[in-house]
C-alpha cells in the first residue's frame, strides 16, 4: 500500500517537476529569444548609417552677426551654440550618423532691421558656406539651401542657383522673418503671381524643410517659444498648406516638417474634419494631403510621440533627425536610444526611418555622394 502511495507520490512529483520545468523553460526561452532578438536587432542597427535631415550649422560669420546684433542669447537655453565641422562629425560618428543635411536655425537669414536685399545676401553667403562644407566633407555634410521670405521670386532664383551650381541637397529651407507670414501663404501667393517659377521646383521634385520659428503672434509669455510655440508653428503650417491646396497643386514637392510636425500627427483627424467643416471639402481629402508630409524624429522619439506619429503617417513618412547642436548632446543621445529601442518597431521599419525614406525622398545627388564614402 505504502509502496503504491510512494510510487504515486513520486510520479506526481515527477509530473509537477516536468510541468514546472516546461513552464519555466518555455518562459525563459521566450524571454531569452526576446532578448536575443533585441540584441540582434540592436547589433544590426549599429551597422546601419543614419541620415540626419534635421541638423544645423552656424557659419562663423553668421554667428558673429547674431552676436553683434545681440541675438546670440536667443537659443533654446538663452545662448546660441557654436558650431564647427570637426565636433559635429565626431558626434555623428558616435551616433552612427553617416550624413547630415544642414541648415541654419531660428532666427534664419532675415534678421531684425535687415532689408530683403541684406537678407538675400546673407542667405547666399550661408549657402556658399554650405557648399564649401559639402565639398570638403563630401557625402557626410550636405545642406538645404537657405531662402528668404517673403521674397518669393528671389528665393526661387536662389534655390535654382543652389540646386544647379552648388552642392546643395535636392532641398530648400525657407526662413521667414520674425512676425512672419507663413511660408505657405507666400507659396500660395507665388502660385498666383508666379506659377511657372513654383512649377520649376515642383518639376524637380524638390524637398522643402519647414523648421519651426517663434510664432508671429507671440505674446512674450514666460514659457520660451521652443518649448510649446514651435510645436504649434509647424502644426499650423501643415494645416495652412493643405487648406490652401498647396500640396495638391504642387504634388511633386516633398515637405519635411521638423520635430514630428509638432502635434499634427496626434491631432490629424481633428484637423482634417475641422477643415472639412470650414471649407465644405471632404475630410478624407484633407487627411490624404496631411499624410503626404514627412516629419522628423528630432526630440520627438518619446514612447508617447512615436505611436501617434506612426499611427497617422506610418513609418514611411518618418525620418531621423537630431537637431544638433541646438538640442544638447545628451538629449539627442537619449532620443536616439528611445527610437532604437522602441519595441513596436520592426527592424525593417527602423531602416526606413533611419536612411531608406530619405534615400527615396531626395534626388540621386544625395545617394551618389554617399556612395563615394564606400
Ligand atoms: Zn532645429
């Protein structure tokens, strides 16, 4: 009797041990596989070289001009960062960034008190400096041609000069002045005044990088503009663009809006349906146009920002950006790590965001320059 009980007890213990072993092994295998998968992805990710479409430079003469005018205290942290190619390239190496496409940041080329002519001269000097950087660091540094609004005609002439005779990436960066009217309004105006010139950019499939600035109607509130106002600036630019049919009228132009286009992806459905109510046109058409935009990940890779951006625009319209040197290095490193470890991101999507989308958006010039690095 005792023997049977002993045997049954032993058998039960063995069965429980087997079941327990199966459960724990299964769990540990799954956990291990997950870790192994992540490690493999992380290892693969370090090999790929990123393209950064949201990076800034401050040519020495530009920095000196800002300082002379007392504008060097206007950076995000009440100081304008200094820039040099050597430090930038070292930081790019650290983060696995192969190519950065540079432009000047706020306050742009149209400085307070400057005439349009003076602003145009400054923009040309900035573009010539960008050309020098692109030639010196072929494939690693490129630049968006800086343009001055509201000089639409002059801007398009300068865009063509930069795209045809300088080493500019196939992209432009219009910078309005303080208290600006939106780039969009200018574009709309140009559509009526000079459609042929706009069509030149459209026919080339040029890329337009819209970087946020202080709002034209800023109230000088205590919270610095870059904390909240910048997010509204690009969101409002996107809504204004689609409301004025600019994206539909010039469908070959590609638009990159900085910092995930503020909160546009989060509020996209609301913006589309509200524009429909105001204009009587279909919400679907506005949603379709809003989804044409590309946005960058600069300081926008948080666990709450990425899901909403990807849900509205998909990973095909998301592009890596750093905001160097205006964002502190540690912030850029944190944001990049958040993008790299975002668990919902498949490896293929990660490649799209970090280089493949840019290679598709820009013309062959960018890709040819990069090939020379190999
Ligand atoms: Zn920036």
